[in-house]
């Protein structure tokens, strides 16, 4: 969904990408900064419900998401995109996602069961895309809960948690449902696409 706007956002931060290039920053370095920010955000979440730590967690989470956009814009603008860079970026994104959910669970901002279901669903959303694209199926924009949507949901509900306790718990329930629904959507999309190609037959 929101991934469709990603190209427009990347175009809008062209100036920032140019500045990053002048400073000698590479997409891999920015990706590394992004994962560090995500880890610090997770630590802030793990420290519980204090208003200051929640606000800090959201700020660091959004900065991490910004780095994820900036590294892609920089790679495309200066033709620095590499296969390994794409692999590394995707891998670090999974670590970042996992850290945030674990931080929320450890901070007792949601029940462990819903947090783990949401985490598993989030990882499987990414895995389903990787497996589909490995067989030539374009999966970006397919599904309700891609990474951009998940970050926004967590950020908005974290801010709301400052004023209304229990909002993050509700967001984990929502993400648990939406992420796994997205996996189902992608599975059906992959099946239909492969069926058209005559490749959806079960292995003998």
C-alpha cells in the first residue's frame, strides 16, 4: 500500500541523498546507522511506559525508517545499488523489525503472545516476498501490512500510548491479524501467478 509512495518519497529526499554522498556516506553505512537507531529504539521500548522513553522510542524508530528510505535513494541516485547491498539492507531490516517487537514485549507494552504472533507475521511477510521474487514474481505493493504500514502503525500507537494505556496492545493485535492476512494475500497472489505460468503443480 504505502510502498507505492516510496518512489515519490525517495525523489523528494534527493537533496538529502546528495548531501549524504558529499559527506562520503554509502548506502551500506546508512543501513548500518538505521539498524543502530532501531536497536536504540528497541532499548527505549524495553524500558517501559514512561512518556519520555516512549517518545524517544518513536523518534528513533522514525529516524531508522528514514535511513531505510535514504539508503535506497542514495543507491539509485549514484548507481551504487549492488546485489549484496540489497541483500544486506533486507537482512538488517529484519533485525530492526525483530528488535522493535522484542523491545515492546520486554517493556510489557503488550502481551507476549500477541507480540510474538505479530513478529512472526511481520517476518513471514518479508519471507513471502523474498520467496516469490526468487521465482520471478513481483510482490512489492501486494498486501495490507508491508513494512511502511507496520512502522507507521507502531509509531502512531506508541504516541497514543502516552495518553491512553493499552493502545500498543491493540496495535499488536491489529498487526498480528494484518501481517498474517498479508502472508495469505501474497500466497494466493503467488499461486495465481504461477498457475497462469503453469508452474503451480505440486511436486511429485
